[in-house]
């Protein structure tokens, strides 16, 4: 059949299946046509449009399930017999494409969940016990495969080492791993469920010679499963090879199938996504035989780390000359990165343990093998490899916008692509990179120590810069929030917090972008982080970030330098210039930082601010508590703080005044409600009441990731207070504010500030015997250094917080086509600039020599995988694409436009081809972004976001927002039912999931029983 006739033929057969009266026999040749006719993924995605799939599913469910079953059976049969002469690559790809297209419409309908379990996870689900497993599919042969033939008795037959494999651990540990009892129960392998077989055989297909891995030598059997790592790095040493697009295209199809198999999570509520999990993902991380798992981990991780390195210093494999091939590579890397991140993040649901043993899938105690093996990486070269691929990219945006870069020749710097390449990686994969850094930090002790000691607080600076740059961008909202939670998580780590009160590295400070620096050089890292955070909170910081920022300020402010017997390095009295100088005589908090915190307190203590939301009262209390911890725990090193307290006496007195005004307002409202007979019932604490403050557990998704509150601020502590007590007596910051006012009064009595300069005031403060005075105060145990230590707020993992975390990652997968479009356009720009630069003599062309191939790429489609399905995990904003197009241009966009305007019209006699390429790029860019039209010759993934092709439109950008944030006007498009229980689902107890040694805390959830 002519390839052009494939789509109409598929559509005709699909409508035949959708006929309600159609009862097609299993042996009918129509089934084989679905995996023999298509020639590309776009053929399948176009013929199987959302409307056509829904029509088939709802009008003839029997044929819908039979198509899925037979397609899965055929795929498993082909994968089980890769070495036979019947291995048909096209059929394998078409089966993968069909399942990729159909499964989301099976998952989305909750009424079909039991049927899906029966289809994929029932041991009695036999397709056709009389058909053969071999033989090619054609019009005259049976297109089905007996279920018994799908499961060989030798699932681990490929457990042989390959000469190229040098797995994650030493040779001795390889032998130990191979001698361990197998993960899969081989005695039961003949009865494995179809879902488990799909996962296991898909992994095998990722390492099939001639299909997804190249043959090592001529003696390698064709289409055999050879566990060869894809890229050099962990487990494999050698030179980088030029990407093989044919192999990458096949890898993309199988990786995409694995992602879709695990995408049941998209159609679950946030509250259930972690307890229920995905059986396919459970099998993938627990039941894949160990050598296969080691090879899969190494391949995915090496591919990710190669692609995220600096393209100006390292060959990333993305700088391909043919745009369509480049898009295949980018999308394959994206799928690999997202699948690997899903695997390492995945917490095993407890209910899956019994399922794994009952079905004979697993005979060992279930464990996430990905986290297990990644946690065992310990060699110096392995840790350095992770550092190059995951940690250094976090600093690349700062490097790209630094003053050092700006001081270089603007044209030559732009031509070499350093500016564009550095920023483009952040735009595309930085959320996944941040997640991977977080996961390795938790599961790998060696990596954690290396990161904390070699980078430490510098990592906090890099994360804060990304928050600083993208805090107001709706497009980057999830990335900014992920960074903010990681900052809070790291602010509890003692290895990092001990570095906060150390001098800021001048060389590192010089690399920061000019707009991110302070007016004066900071004394310590704490000064820089706290001052920048206060500046963001004073300006246009989104309300959803405010609680997290206040929490890490609470953690950082009380940190003090380590005890030292060193004497001052100067022998004169400190002057007013010393207070504001870049390097004060000690490492206590600088005057500018103290002033920034004080001004933030002034803002947060205004009556208008406190009345906006109830949570603001607790945020103000955290600020006052942090300051009280400073002066009560180390008063001898707080001369600057005492000076600021004395100087800003009115601000701290106004705190109590504002609380009294808010309290009076609340009482007046209560009286009016009582008079009208509409007062609400008194709150009581019962077994179903959370101990968390409703101000933190209210209807906001941000509340899912709140740390455990300090003493006296939890809901249970507040419930013990007198029922009708006024706010001015029960406010959680009252004790700390009272202590601060007592200190101010003592300073007023012993310091004469009128007409005195800063130096004399500091001398008087030093003579006021502040440590002795504070010792006379009746301090609560929380602030008494003799009884308690300062306890910073600790980031906690629970099923709900993990649910939000997982939803962010699935949101990235949903938007992967848009991500690849963005990166493809930037990579095209970088390639053009580098080529022109080499031609003009500004740089050299550094890619591998490759032959221009006209091979047609069949793995690309402009249609989103999950587009048109009813996603429940997050809310899809249809207008997000338009918002993204009208956002202020980034520095990369402005630099590109400026370059094109200045040099796009230059036509030098010897360089006409280069000028023409620039003019073409300029015209295409303007055409795509202004008029929304597309050039027919442009690759699918690099077309303009404003495409007018309605039949093959890509899904809109998605921003995860399961429930409303604190302020209704701050963000939009939230799903109020995200935390409601599913109608037919049993209640699932939500328990804390231990993630690492740093974050094991007993917490309680407001939607489930106590732990």
C-alpha cells in the first residue's frame, strides 16, 4: 500500500471497529493492519484522533479492549523473539505507537479501571491459547498471540555481561549482584501478567542490537539483546560517538511507551497519586533483573549528563546539522530525563508489595532499585561526572549573564554561543535537573557530602538567582517553587548552615550578574541571601512564595559564627563607616542586613498587611521569633542588632500596636456576628482534626509542603488557649516581641543616643552588659540557650507533598513537546551563530563531522501524547500559550533579536551564504512569532507556537495548580476538587514516606488518620 494511503485506510478500519454492531473475530486480518499499515507515529496519531478514540471506546468497548490486548500481545511476542527471523522493527514501532496513543484514553475513564486491571494484571487473561508466537503478521496470518507464548520460562536468559559494561560498582560487587537470588521469580515467569511483560520487554527493546544499540562487532547476533550502555560515563569509559539518529528514533518510541504506561498518575487526584502509584512504574523500579537495571540506569543517566553539560566545552550530542534529527535527539533526551526522574523519585506504594508477590513478579523484599543503585555511587570519577552533569548547570545561567561575560567582546561572545547555550538549558530541563540534584542529595551520602562541602552555600545562591529571575513568570512557576522548597530543605542541613556565617568568596561574587549583586559587597553568605530575600519580599514577590521565604529567613537569621578565641584584627573603635562597610570587623550580621530585616518587619506589621490574610500573623511571628533567637542565644555578638533595635524602636513598638488593632477588629466582628445570631460553633480538637494550623493547611496547594511549625504555633497548641481570648493575648509572636521590647527599654536606660555618632553608641552598647541583662530575663525554654538549642524549620516529606512533587514532574512530561520546541529554536539559533562565527573568524565549528542525511524521521508528531484527555492531576490552562508569547522578552531573546537586527542584513562578498542563512533565520522567526504561520520545510517541533494547523495542534502549556493559592487574584485556574476523594475509591490512609535521613519527621495529614 502506498504510504500516503495509510491514514485513510487506518481511519476506515477504525470506524469499522467503532460500529456498535461490529463483532470482529480475534483471527480477523483487520487487527494486523493496525501494526502493518502505519509508516510513522504521525500516521497513528492522526488516524486515531481524540474524537475517533473516544467514539471507539464508548460505542464498542469490546473492540477497544481487544485492540489494546492484541497490540500489547503482538509487541510482547515480537520483543520475546528478537533474534528470530520474524523480528519486524516496523511492527514493533507501530505496536508501541498504538499503545502510546490508546492507553491515555483507557486510563482517563475511571469506570474502566477495573477492566484495565483485568486486561493487564490478571493471570487468567489469555488472548488466544491456540495461536503461535512466531510468524510475521500479514493479511493471511493470525494477528494474535497466545498468552502462554508471551511468557518464556527464561526471563533472565540475558543475564550475561557484555564487554562494554562496567556497571555502577566495582568488579567484586558485580559478582555479588549476579550471585544474588533473582529479582523475578523464574518459576512463575510463565504466568506473568501482560502489564509486567510489557514493562520488562520494553526494557529489553531498549538494548536490542540493530534496533536501539549498535552492534559491537560483526560477530554480534543481529537483533539480540545486548546490555550495552548507550553513552560513556558511569559504567563505561570511551570516546563520545556521534548520535545515530536511527537508534535515537527507536529509543524515543520505546521511552515514550514506558512513560505512557506509567502515566496513570495523570488521571488521579493529588491525594491518591502516591498511595496508589502505578503498577507499571512499580514493576519497572523493582522487578527488572539487576544487570538490566544497572545498564538502564547507566544509559539514562549518562545520556542526561552528556546533554546538560556546557555545549561550548563539551559535545552534548545536540548540535546536529539537520533540524529534524536534532529534534529527535532533543525529544529522546527529554523522555529519558523524565523517565529517569520518575523512577528515582517514585516511592513504592505499600499496597503493591502484596501484589508483586502474589503475581510472582518479585520474590525479594520490594525496593526502589534506582534509588538503591544511585545511592551506591561512590567513586571519585562517578561523583565528578554527576557534578559536571547536574550541579554545574545550576550555575550556568549566572555565568551566562555575569559581568565577566559582559566584559568580553559582545559579538564574539554571542557568536560562540556561550550566552545562548547557557540560558537555553535552564529554560528546557532545569526543573528536572533540580529534582535530580535533590534526589541524589537525599539518597547518596557521598554525593551529599561532596555537594555540601564543595558547593554548599554557593548552591543556595544559584537557586536563589533562579527564583530572583523567574519569580514573576507564570511559565516558570513550578520551577521557582521547586527551587524555593529545595532552599528551605538545604537551610536545615547543618553542613551547609555552618557555612552561612563565613566570608563571601570575592571571586564567586564577581561572577554574579550585575543586577543580582548588592549595593555593597556582602560580609557573609547569610547577609547576601537574607538581604536579597528581603528585597524580593518588599517588591513583587508572588504571595505563594512568601511563606517559604519567611521560613528560610527564620532558619538563617539566628545562625552565628563558630566559637572562636581570636581577637579583633583592628585596634580602634568602630565608626559609622565600619557599620556599613563591606567588611565589618566581625562576622555578625551586617548593618544593611539587619536594616533589611527590620524594614521587612515594618511591612509585615502594618495593619493593612495583617488583615489581608490570617497567615500573615504567623509570618510576622516567625520574623519576631528569629530575631529573638539571635539576641537571646548570643548577645555578646549582637552589638549591631542592638544598635538597629534602638534606632528603630518605633517599628517594634508598632508591632504590638498593630496586633491590638487587628484584635479589636476581630472582637468587633465577633460581637456583630453574635448579635445577628450567626456565630459559628466553637472549634474543638478531635481525632479528625489536624494538628497543623488551618492557616497553613487551608485550601492552598502550597500548604502541602509546609514544615513543622515551632513550639506554640501548631494548631494543637493554639487549641489549648482560652476559647474567647483576644488575639493580643494569644498571638504566637507575643513572647518574642515582649522580650525585644524589654531589651530596647534596657538599651534606652543605658545608652545615650541623642547627638551621638554610631561609634559612640556601639561603645555604650558594649558597656551596657547585655549578656548579663538577658540572663536576668525569665526566658521561655524555647529561647533559653541553657535548656534548648535553636531548632530550624525542617522540610518534611508526606504523601501530599510527594503528590505535589510528582505532579510537577508529570506536568513537565505533558508539556514535553513545547519544551522541545523551545529548545529546538534556541539550538537552531546557536548553531547559526556558531557557523557564522566560524566563517567570520570569531570562533571555530566544534561539532563532529557528520554526513548530511536525508533520512526521513518517522518518530516526530506535533500532536501531544495526552492531548484531549481528562487530566486530573493538574489544571490545563488553554490560554497559557498566549501568555507565554506576550511575556517580556528574556535576555536570550533580546540578544538574538539585537544580533539579527544589527547583522542580519550584512552581505559580504565572500560570505553570501552566511548572510543568507541569517536572513532566513530572521524571516522564519518573525513569521512564526508574529503571524503564526509555518514554513512547510520547517521541522515539526521547531514550528511556531502560534500554528494555525488545527488538526495537528500541540497541547497548550500546562501549569500545575491543584487547589487555590492563598490569594485568589494571584494565580488562576485551579481545580477545587483535587483533594476530594474519588467516588468509587476506598479511603487511602496517608502516611509519612521516609525520604532520607535528613527529613524523617512524624507529621499528620488533614485528610487521613494520624501516623
